[in-house]
C-alpha cells in the first residue's frame, strides 16, 4: 500500500484508527512502520553496492561517454550555423540587382509625380491669375484649393528658387483675392448698393479656402453693419433704451433676423452661422448698453421693473438657446470672450435627463446669463425688497398671534406642534432662494443669506422669546424670561441652586397652567424645527454659492434657537421644581433627633412623587415629537432636585441614628422614583437612557454614603474620619463640616475632627491651604468659621 504513487497519508491514518478505541494499537502501528522503513533502507544499500561492483557500470566511464556525446553535438550545431551564413550570403548576391531596380523604380515614380505636381502648379498659378482678374470665383475656389494642396507638397523643396517663386506667387494671389473680395463685400453691402448674389456666394467659397482671419474680420465688419440701426434706435439717451421697453429690443432682433435670412440666405453658407453671430453680438452690445443706462438712472429702478426686465431677458436667452442650440461659435470661444459664463441653463425645458447614455451628452446652454449678468450690480434692489417683505411677514405673524393666540392641546394628539407661521417663513425663504439663484449665485445670493440670518433672529426674538410665559412670584414682581434663562443656563453646578434660591426666597412661585406648559412645548418644538431647517438651508446655500460658500455661516442663527430651547427646558424644570420646594422645606423643619422607629417612606416623599405623577406625564405628551428634549428635561430636573435635596439634608441638624436610617430609606425611595421619572404614568415602564441612569445612581449613591456616615458614631474621631474618607473619597472641608453639623457636633468641638480630616484627606488639606476657600455657611456662623480657618492657618 505504501509503495503506491497516489498514497494518501490522511486516508491511511483514518483507516488505521477509525475510532478512539483503535488508538490503543498506536504503538504496534508505529513499530510496523519503523520495520518497513528499515527494510527499504536495507534494500537501497544493497542495490547501490551491487551497481558499484559491476565493471560495465563504472561511473567514470559513463561520465566520459556523456562528455564525448556533448562535444559531438556542439560540433554539429556549429557546422549548421556556418552553412546558414553561407546560404544568406548567396541569397543577398542573387537579390542585389533586384533591390537596385526597386529603388530606381521608386525614385522614378517620385520624380514623375513631382514633375506632374510642378506642371499642375505652374498651370494652376497662371489659371488663377486669369480667374481672379475675371472675378470667376466659383472656378477660383476649386482651383485655389488644389493649388494650395500642391504648394504644401513642395514644402520640402523651398530651397529651389523656381519652387520658392511659385509659392510666393500663390501667396500674392491669396492676398489679392482676400483684399478684392473684402472690398467687393464692403461696396455691395453699404449704402444700399446692388450686388450679384451668385457671385457673392461663390466669393464666400473662396473665403473658406483663404486664411481664417480674413473671413473673421469680414464677418465682424458685416455684423457691426447689421447692428448700426439698433445702436441708433436704442442709444442710451433715447426713451426706448429704458428697462420698461426692453422687449422692443428683442422684438427688433427677431424682425431683423427674419429679414436678414430672407435677403441673404443664398449668399452666406450655412456653416458660417451668420444669424447666430448677429444674435451673439446683439447680446454683448445689449448688455453693455443696459449697464450704462441703469448706471445713469439707478434711482429710477424699482424691484418690479427690475424683475420684469430680468424675466423678459431670461425668456429671450431661452429663445436663443432653442433657436441656435447650446454651443456658441468655435471662433468666439477661441477669441476668449470675457463675458461668457460656464453656468448651465436653469430653464426647466432645457434640463437634460439624469440617465443619459454616454453617446448623448447633455446640451449646455451657453446663452445663459449672456445678457442678464448686467443686472447683478443692481440686485441689491431685489434683496432690499425681500428684506422689507420679510419684515412685513413677521409683523403679520405677530398680529395673528395677538388676535388668535397660541394653539391649544388636542385631545387625540396633545403633542406640541410647530407653529404654522414658522413653516410659512421657511416656505417664503425657499421661494426667495429659488428666485435669487435664477438671478445670480454670487454676491447677491450671499447678501440674501445675510438677510435670512437677520430675519431669523428677529423671528426668534419677536415670535418665540416674546411669547414665553413670564415667571411670577406669589409676593414678588414678575421676572423676565431672559433672567430665568440666565439663572438656569448651567444646571450642572451648585450655583444653579443658589440662583433658584434667589428666585424663590421672596415667596412661593406660581406654577404654569396647562395651556402655558403647552405653549412652552410648542415654542420648544418650533425652535427645534428651526435648528434642523437652518442646517438644511445653510447646506443648500453653500451648494449654490460654490466658491463663496466658505463666507457663509449660520452657526450664530442656530445658536439663538438653541438658547430658546434651553430656556424652554429651564422653564419646565423651574415649574416642576417650584412644586417640590415647599415639600423640601418641610423636610428640614422635621426634628430628626426625635425619630424613634424606621417605618415606610416619609410623607414628604409621597408628596414629591405625587407632584411628579401629576406633571411629568403631561410634559411627556406635550414633548412627544421632541423625545430627546424630554429626556434632557428629566436629566436637568434630576440634577437640580438632587442638589437641592442634598442641601436640604445639610440643613437637618442633630440627626439621630434612627433619623438617619429613615432618611436613608427616603433617599432610596427617591432614587427609585427618579430612575422611573421618564416613564412616570406609563403602564409599561421603559428603560431610561444609560446616561440618565448613571447620573441618578452616582449622585443619589453619594447622598446615601453621606447618610451612612451620619449613622456612624463620632466618639472615635479617627474611626469616624476614616469612615468618611472611605465612603465619600471626594469629600472636602465644607462638606465635612456640614456632616458634623448633621451629627450634632458643636462648632467649638469641630477642631479635633478637622485636624484629623486634614491629615487623612488630600482634598481637606488642599482646601485648608487655600486662602480663598471658605465653606458656604449661614451669615450668623460665618465669622466663627472664619476665625477657625485663621487659627488653622496659624497653626500650620
């Protein structure tokens, strides 16, 4: 089996060990294989020895024979190579005469052809002279083309005097023909002179053969001649030159082109496209004339007149595109006309399909803005008009809100809606954008974008901010929305709590009604819609502005509406917080030293959660289309409430161990309620966002640790401080003092605890060394804490 050429090792192993139990015979198989290997090695050695011992199989003899065979083979190859070289030499000797004959034939043929061309050239020059003098332009065109081709054949023989003389004569004939035909054209087409149509048509054929600049100069003169009447009729001082009669300009060209084609159709070849040349020059001259007349009579232009003129000009340019096609003349492009643009046509009927085959390229409208670009310096009139329209539109929005008021929540769908006037504003923006991009995509569009930004801010101020409910106090004057927004801006710091204290310390805040809450939700939803739509508007404007795009930025406009959103969220937070404030006040007024047993959650916890159950479902329904801002509301309210709850705990003095246990139970109940706050009132609870859950667990966990510290005995100072540093690693000096107050430790007895705390807590030591850090204590005890700090610094 192993001697087979197609021996498969894997198959052999699988056959030898089909099961795990067969592996027990592994040693026997290995021994068998080793014996087989030894047998094969023995056979090989015997074979080698046997071959070596035979006299006929001597290795040296075999090698010598092989070398002799190789030498014989090399000799044969060299002999064949020599014979091949001899055969090649013999063939060359036999074909030498044939090659000479082929070369002679080729030279003779070239000589005969050259002589024929020379004869034709001499005859053609003489014939051309005769035809030119007889003005037989039809025959001249055909003869001249052939002669020019023959002259090109003799370019390599210009060193021969006779050839050079003939070439010079042909150049003189061409110059004479150009001057003669140009003179005849000028004489025939001026002052109404009569002309021979057939002769003029044949002359045009001659011009096609002559140098291109001759034809171009003649056509330029002819086009200027055709537009002389137009220049006189619409001179800038004439009444007909003003914008209100611009359609008469275009009517003149239409009529003139019809008359021109009827009169000169048989003269000019179709590929000259003289009608198109006249139309293009008319456009350039019209643009220049309109620029001059509008510059002189700038004050007489109003937006209606300007837009009417632009509309008629666009229609005329579109008509030229349909009449002559999208491509301008090649000669016009070669002379790099600076007034032509590369912009594509914006008319709907000229838009090409998006799914075109490679063979059918989209037609580009080269007549686009060939005249209308002259209106660009005066588009500020249009921009100012749109600005006035926007001002009037916003005034209308304000009046409508005053008369009809804000929408009210609907029973089936109570979610806050985007104000209809906001959608109307952006629809107007879209119409302005479409209209302006048809007029210009340069500086005027950028100026329009600046107007958009200015009026967006006005809309935000007069429609959204001005209609936010005012925050009122039961015994205090009304506070502005701006003040509330400023106080609620940073909800992640303890300064927010002090801001709310300053707002509420004069009396209990009056809560918003259901309609006011719905109004705030509508304003928030509208501001969110504005932020998203402004982003889309900015992208569209940048796309249209192209290289001017980097100059546009609407980040400031979006930020204004973001601030409105922050204000709305802050007002909703303030409203719910104002309901919890009196309950928290009753909490710190409770004598926690007299609590003897730990029962269910305290009454103030039930009061707080009941307020949440009343308010949060309503706000969730109102913010149904702005889910992320409802989550933000819950997050910011949780931050604010937890900070206030901690401050209220710090105000609780002489808390007994049992009282601390009751407070810990209340804290855990609050923690559960806060985690369920986004789903309050729902039958099926939803998992809150991870960020929100992490915030609640972290902050409430810290409060639980503080209460566990309060439950610790204070007799062993070192043990108490160690326990504090372990449970609240970030506890600072002011927090530690508050914990001591909650434990009922008298201020004069704080000193040993503070010394121990400073030696074991890095935060306590750093605060002790800082002269600017003072714990926020009530004013009655502030001087005592100040003296204590001075004493600590003196000892250090």
